[in-house]
C-alpha cells in the first residue's frame, strides 16, 4: 500500500507565518484544505490523502508543524502552546494566498484544528478531526489533575513532561522507538492486554521490538520518519505536552462551542477513545453541526495511515456535504 504510492505531484516549500517558517507539502488547486499531523509524525502522515483531495478540486497543504521536520524549531518550551500553534495555522492561510480554509487534524493536530475553528470562525469554514474529539476546557488545571489520577502508574504524558527525559529515550534509538510506538498504538495491538507500568518506568524498555511491520507501514515509511527525527530531534514535539497548564491559562476566555460544519473519525481500536470517552459523548452538543461522527472497524490510532480508503471516503463525503449546503 505505502510502497506503491505515487507522490510525484507533491511539492514542498517553506512559508513564513507567525514569526517562524513552516515547511509545507502541497498539491492541487482550489479551495484550501490544511492537514495537521500529530506526534510523532510529519506532513508525511497525510501522504494517502494528498492526491485524492487534490483530484477533488482542492489546494491541499500538509505542514510540518513547528518543531518538526524542515519547519522552524523554537527552543523555548513556552513557544509550543496551542495559542502559538493555532496562530501558525491561521497565519498560514493568508500566507498561502487564501482567505479561508478547511482545517483537518489528527492527534495533536486535532485539538489545533478544533481551536482554529473555535477561535477563528471567519477564517476556518469547516473543521475535521481524527482520533481526538472536541474537548471543552477543563474546569481545573490539567497537569495537577493528571498527576493525581496517575500517581500510582505510568502515564506517557507525565513521562513526557520532564525536559530531556523522553528525548534521551527516543533519540537513543529512533528507529526502534518509532517502530514500537507505531505498532503499540495501532489496531494490531490490544491495549487492554498490556501489563500496567509503574510511575518510575520509561516508555519502551518493557515493550518488545516488533518482528514485522504492519501492512499499512512499510520499511520505507519507517525510514522516512526515522530520518526526519534524526535531523530534527524530539524536543519540539515533546514540548507540546509540556504546555497543558499554560495553554489552559491562556484560553480561559475562549468560546466553548464549534459552530462550523464538522467531521470526526476514529479507529474503533484507538486508545484515545478510552481516555476521551466523556468528550466523545458530549461532542454532538458542543459541535453543533457535526455532520460525520464515525468509527473505522479494526483501525487504531494512526487513522489516516491505517485506513486511508475509509478516511478518504469520509473526508470526500464531508466536502460534498459542505459544497451542497
């Protein structure tokens, strides 16, 4: 599937926005669709969506988010709040020569897409998210709450919080860690059968190295990701997790609902759905024009890579509904 993919029509360039420059992959002409990746990925996670959406008549742009790939990588932790990341995307719309955009995100790109729509309704005409549902702002500061909930067990977001710790593990064996992470969070792994780890454990030592790659991830795909992170490192990507409390403080006056046409897709084996069960349940109330709200059987967390045909069909169906409204 991945090895036969034709990406010859995709071009890349750096575009200035919000005081930095982002590397963007783009294809096609027409209304703008921005595809926002998550952790630990790159624009490349949208490789299966670029050509079909361009063929449908859209200018499709997938940036390397700040801290990733060939985009700028500010050093300061506070440079990675969702305020800054959202401003990158909103600035990118005009920098690419458009007044509005449809914004679709996966993993960390999903809350960014939701926030773009929530806070900039004049620039974001429609919004889509994969894996992470719209979540209203917590009534309490996030990190103290997470530390209390997971005080007796390992939780990856707490592990990521301390500067330099997760960087050392990932960067000590980039290929192995990415391989473990991709398989661990995919539909091939039953997370309910995993042995719980203690609060002092690391991320990957107890995880066996998979002997083979799943069908949706080729060796060439893994090598692409490995090369990207060998060059860029993991500090920027991990800094997203270190800004929960600051983002929470900076968004106290943000709107609480999304009113644009919206779509949500997730694999029914995605562990995020367990963590976000309450948000998933309340999403139809908080996203008032939720036109697609679907699960993909057998797919895990890497939605658009594990199930590209189903994802592409859903996005195109969503775009048709927008064009007809």
